[in-house]
C-alpha cells in the first residue's frame, strides 16, 4: 500500500509563494502525471514528496504516517539527468542499492551475499533491457540507456512510490516511445504509485491514470510572487471515453481577477 | 594553404617538435660555456658538460670521506623521504577534511572560514616557528610541506565534493545510503581523481618548501647539498642537482597522471574521446 495524502500544503521561498493550499489524495498504485507551465511548482511538488524540500505549511502523509523530512528508500526517484553514479559501471550502479541496505559500515558486499545481490541486480538490468551493457560505465551509454539504468537503480529497493522528474525530457521521440513501453509494465507489475512530472502532454495522457495540471490562477502584475500555483485540473484517465473532471479548483472569479488587473493598471 | 589552426602534427613530428627546444637550449649552453672557458679557463659560472659529468660521477659512485655514503643517492633518499611523508600526510588530511567539509553543511559552516584563513598564512613565514616547536630534525621539514599544501588540498577537494550534482546525493539517499555510506561510496571515489590532480599541482610547491627547509637547516638532502656547495661557487654540482630535482619532479608528475588514468578511467572519458 502506498497512499499519499497532501493536506493544505503551501510552499514559500521567503516572500515568493510557489504553491498555495494544495490538497489531494493519491490512491495506492495510481500513475499520476503532473503537467503545467515552467516555473509553476510541479518540480517543487515532486521534491516535497521526495523529502528533498519541506512544505512551509501543511502536511503530507504516506500510508497515514507523516513523510520524513529527507529522502528515503520508500520513495525512489529518476531525474532528467545526473541520477546515475559516473564512477560505477552499470551493474555496480544497481548493486550499490543492495550494498547500502545490507552493509552499513563498508557499504560493500563480499562472497555469497555479493553473488545473491548481483543476481538481483542483473535481474533488474534484464527487466530494463541493459543486460548486455552490464560492464560499461554510464558515460559509454546513450541517454535512453542511462535513463533505463536510473530506473533499474530506483526499483532496486522496491520503493512504494516512484517519482519521475521529466525522466524522458532529454530523449529523442523514438527512444521516448521505447521508454514509455518500458515503464508502463514495470509500474503494473510492481503496484507502486508513480508520480511523473512532464512537459509532454501526449506522454502525460498516454501513461497516466490521473492527470494533475498546476497553474497560477491569479497573477498580480505588481507583485507576481504574491500568488502561488494551484491544481487547476485533476483528470481521471483510468477509464475509456470522455475524460471526467475529478476535482477542479474553480478559477477565482475571472471577473474579479480582471478587475484587479484593471485596477492596478489604472494605478500604474 | 591551410589555416595555421588546422595544421596538426603527427605523432613522430610531435616528438621531434617536443625535443627541439631542449636540444636548442643544450646547444646554446655548450656554445656559451665554451666561449667563457676560452676567455677564462678558471670560469665557474658555466662549467662544461664534461666537468659536470665528472662531479656527478664522483658524487654518485665515490663514498663520502666523512660519512661513507654515496652523496647523490643519500641526498636523494633523504629528500624523497621527507617529500613523500609530507605529501602523504597532506593528502590524508586533504581527503578527510575535504570530504567532511564537502558533504556536511555543519562542518562546512564551522570549518571552511578557518581553512580559508589558514591557507593564506605564508608557510615560509612560520618556518621559524616550526623550527622552534619541532626542532631542526626531520619533523619540521615534513610539517612545513604539510602546512604548505594541505589547506589547498582541503579546499580543492571540498569544492570538488560539493560540486557533485545534488541529483546524485538525493539518489543515494533514496537507495537508503547513510551519511557515512554516502561519503564512502559516492563522495570518496569521485574525489580521488581530483586528489591526484591536486597532488600533481602541489608537487611544485612541495619541492619549494622541501628545498627551502633543507637550505636553512639539514644534514643531508638535495636542497642542503645545493646550498652547501654554493659557498664554493660549485656550479658543476648545482646545475646537475637542479636538473636531477627537475627530473624527479617531472617523473612523479607523470607517474601520478598515469596512475589516475589507470585507476579511474571513468574520470577521463572526455579526454580519450578528444
């Protein structure tokens, strides 16, 4: 089980409000796509779930327990870049996850334990289609292969939640399609909850069972930092046919917003 | 006619071009030395190559009358021992402190201003202090080398470790790494190639501090010998000694470069592609 609840979460950096009053429940095993314009806080949202940043206000719970304030093995992550270790070869990059788990002091495994862990690592590489590259260093891999490796690595500790931060953003369309074909069955088999931030709407609709759109409904031209982003669309993609709108924070009456703009324009 | 920037020498030409300036300098020396000898047979400033060879042969093969040692080799051994102990200690300090400062924000906040200030102390200015505290023996010379290069190594490694992308640090945590495991398996291996590069850069300063300390107070060593025979204007010993020291430093630099490329091939991928 891996149910995430986000309750009245605000994220502020000093005066700048990035996210305001975000509340949502993510069901266990959902594949949530997060879209929105650049700088609207979707990556911030992801980093909060990851534990890399803490919300200024509000709480996030995973299976009823408050999220710890730092990243941990229950939440795996794949970043757009730099998320594999350049000094380890492909199999070592996956093996290190088991070494962290089983060898607290040396973080190295030897003998029978190492063989057992290597087998698990190789099984993961098989699953992402990297078996024949096991002895290469990441620098010798293509962008798509590096992301495959990052996925295998993220799956090693069997996380409840897998967080993807524009994982396929830097790949060419062909490779991207291959990655889509790879990630979907992995998610189905493992029953984890996936949250994926993306700029690609086709990808968001194609992969997700639910789509969240982040945007800033209000903008004060004099003080753009005063209002943060909210979830403007929350779509259920899990059934065929027309997409029903699940939740949808009603736009703050467009009339007042435009009046506000006009007022401040006339002042200016 | 191609542009000058597009004319790339082949490997044979490259070696020839590299040797050329050395040969030119050697020829120039021989010619000027011969001219001075012709004008004044007792000239001490630019001794002929043959004279230098005889002196070096004497220092390398004939036991010293007082100590019974072969001077060149005992000098080299004494100096290299000081150099290696100094470099090794500085590398160990650099690695431990550099990793700590680079990984732990609290350690960084507490110690990096201190390291920044200490690294600005001119090591030669506190040499007298070292002589007073540690005596005139081996320890003060080693400590001078350590004080001279350790702060640079610490700062350089701390910066290298701090420059590891956050993504990697977060990823390690999502794989369950503790702070210790992260330092050991993520930060340390990525700091090692840089440590070797920093040591290569430190070879020059290390020799500077070594020779200085030996010049002031020592009973053996390459720097000691040079400053000893200076009293007799013995250029026939000084010049070959300088060449010998240069050769040693160059070889150490080359060995470190080879070691780094052999041990950490992943860090030099860009280089081999070029």
